[in-house]
C-alpha cells in the first residue's frame, strides 16, 4: 500500500506509479481502468465504497460505469489522470478537492513526462 501526501514528492511518485501500473496491466492483459489501478495500489483498502467515492469525484466520462472505463495513456491525455490522482489524494486524506495542491501535481507531471505537453489548467 502506498502512502498518500499532498506534496510534490508524493505526486511525482504517483505519476510514475500510474505509468508503471499501466504497463503492468497491459503486460498482464488487464484493463487499465480506475478500479484496477485502485485495487493494485490499495489492495484490501480498495473497497467498493472507496472506489465509488474516487469515481464520484473523478469526472472521466459522463456515462461512467464506476471504475470500469478504459483510461487513455497518461502521457497523451493527462487531464483525466490529473483528476484521478486529485480524487485519490482527496479521498485518502479526507480533504476537499480544492485543497489538493494542483501546482505541485502539474509540476510533477512535467517532471515524470518531460517531453509531453505540460498541463496548464490554471492558465487564464
């Protein structure tokens, strides 16, 4: 089980772990979805209630099936994964979605995927 914190070091670890999990699931012919990611990361703590709460806070699709939707590549479509990581941190730390440090989360993405387009959501 991984320790979740609301800081840059943890976000870098989460982005790397997300890509590693994608490769692991692909190698084992399993679907890269929210449910499998949470089960691999949190094992026994990934109850249906926990998965539902993360899915409820993550807006991946309008017609989501609570964790079974296929996720795209994190390096190509980072916003969906940004919201997923944001929801995981919020649920595990029992804080609001707005209290997650988005600047650190976006900077961590740029560190893990240096040749990808940076996430710049807070740009006006």
